[in-house]
C-alpha cells in the first residue's frame, strides 16, 4: 500500500481548522500533557507550524526560557497577539518562514509540531520534521510527536458513497455523466467514520519514528478478512500517535481517511471503482 496523493497541504489550515484541532479534546489534551511533561524550566522549545501558537503558550507555561514559534502562513500574526495577551512576548520569538529555511539562534531542547494533517505522509510534514531533528534539535532533545503508527481497515460507507456518486448518475436528464465515476471513485477523501462501519480488523501498515528519521513513502501488503457481512466501499486509513513517554492518542474514528485510490492493491478480486465488493 502506498499513500494516497489527495491530501490538503498543512499550510492550508485556517483559523477554523486550528479551532477544531483545539476543540478535539483527545488530540489537544494529549499534546497539552506531553508538553507539560517534556518541557523543563529553562528549556528552549521550537514549535513548527505554530499557527496561532497555542503550543508555544503551553511551553511557556511549562517553564520554557525561550520559545521559537515558526509558521509560514499569516496566521502567525494571531500567535503574536495571543503571546501578548498572555504576557509571553519576552519569551516567544516568531519566525514567519518554512521551518526548513529558518535559522534559529540556538538549538531547541524540545521540538513540538502537529503538521501531519489527516495522515503524516501528506505534503512536506515528514521532510520538515526530519530537517528539524537534524538541524534544530539539541543533542539529547525531545521530538513531540515521537512516532506514528499507520492503520488501515476495509469500511462500509453507504451514505458517503451514495452522496459521492449520485450527482454523476441521474442528476442531468438525457445526459450521460457516468464516465466521471471512474476518476471520482479513484481518489482519497477526508471524512469522519465510526468504528461500527469497519468490515475488517484494523491492521498496521507503517511505523514512522521521528526520533531516528521517518520514511516519506511506505509500502505494505495487507490481507484483510471480513469480520461481518456488508458492502465494502473503500479503505479507511488513520494513525495512532505516541507523543512523549506513554502519552499519546488515536484519532479513533474521529478523523480518518476514506481511500478509494488504494483499493486495487488489497487483493479483493480486482475491486473495481464502479462496483462495490460484498462480504458475506
């Protein structure tokens, strides 16, 4: 299995997106615990892709002496405002730049980031983290996150599938739009799914260890076996995270990736885009 290509780049995050991430209690709460546990008084911390800089604020609250907040997008202006509102302008330094081009005055004891989007393999997340590990992290320093485990399962998604294909079937009387179904179904889509929609047990298909350098591409052969009857519409991809020590989170079914593009590699009797595969 290779990663799908249709992921939005991290720099496309809006303030609304950042707000949704903060509101995700499982994900944000785990990051807050990891920062509090990893940052020691007097540490230097770098936040990559800081957006409004909330992790930088938490690092200051944990006792960081100096924080480098790095963000290429204009959302960094909100980070400046939040730093001032919380009385941390003397400790947080801002760099509006791609982290791979940023030159920091000193290496960081802790580097924290959440730039991995729906899946860590999208856009420049892994190259940015690897560059930070090599250039910006002090010897013996801590990377947050430490590693991600990639997960996959076959999924039933009747409602989502119907919404996806219905405009191309009978929406325009007298006009055949069906040739559009092939490219429409051979794409990847970010959405939310529930655990009871899975037709197979989840399987691991990759480990990304940021402490030693993670690969930018992952290949795996998976053999899925149905655990119940149902119609398979695609492959659901997600990841589980270890942030620091035993602190981590799994997006669970909150923000997973329905991937039509990868169905051809799963051995489901040549699972065609225009025809579902039935189990049972």
